[in-house]
C-alpha cells in the first residue's frame, strides 16, 4: 500500500480527481501503470485495479458429478461414505468370482485322498464360502446388507498345478450389486482350505482372487474375457 500512497497523489494532482475502488478511469489506470513501470522496471500484473473481471468458479451440479467417473465411497470432501442406493430401482443382479489355492504336491495328495486330519476339506470350505457371502456387510464396512437369493460355491481339484480352483456365484434382486458377496465367498473358501491344510504345508498360496462376471444394474453386463 505504500507505493499507492506515493503514486496516487501524483496522479490526483496531475488529473484533478479522487481515486475510489469503483471509480478509476481507464486512462488514469494507464498512467498509474506507467508510474509503477518507471519504479519497478516492469508493468504490473493483472489485479483488481485492472479491467479484467474476476474469474467465477463453476461448481458442477449433483447430476454432473454423478456422471463423472470416480470413487463412489468418497464424498466431495474426501471422507469415506456409504452410498445411498434408495433412488435406484430393483433389478436382478448376478456376480461370479474365482480364486486359486496352490497347495503343493504333498497337501494336494492328502486333500484328494481325503486324508487331512481336520476332515473333508472341500465340503467344509464350500460351506464356509456360502457363510462368508452372507456375512459380507459385516466384514466390509461400507457394503450394504443384501438379501441374497442364491449363493453357489464350487471347488475343483486341478492336478496340473496341485491347486484347488474355487468359483463363487451370488444372486439377488435389489438396488446394488453382489460383486463383493461373490468375492467374499471365494476368499473365505480359500482361507478355509488353507486352515484345513496348514498342518501339512506352510507353502500354500491363495492367489488370483478376481471378479469374472457381473450382470444387472445401471452398468449392465461385464465379463473378464
């Protein structure tokens, strides 16, 4: 402000006017710019004294934000939130997920011959997977509590890599998808296989947990391959 105390009185004396924030003439501004350039050696950058109006910040409407891709579980301030699905319509929704449990030759032979000390590995893991799908909203904090109409969990022994291939399917008729339920089913089934076999081997690896297919809802059908 000290520079304006120095310059403005010189302009007032030369042109005989008083300077107000809302009443500066364009030729007076040009003279002020020349005065500042003579002092600082360069023209001043755009400022409230210039003729350019301030930029107006345009905020997207809620409808526009809804169409933009992004994380649905994060609000505009970056905080975690649970998605409100009340405006959505009920539709039939299906999701299929899979995973693989690499047992190693020793554990694989024991499972195949049903000689694991804890019992029938594949049957126990199947029941565990179905139970896991029904408990998804308790395990994943921002998932909705979904009324599942059907859960399928299949476990198949693969001799080529001494593994158990697990596939899970979840079905509902509701406002949100069942992808997490399908993935929870195969994950819990895989963990159960590990628990049943860990005494026989510590090298067991649960891998390739992924969604294979989903249908229903606003996004429609999707398949991995």
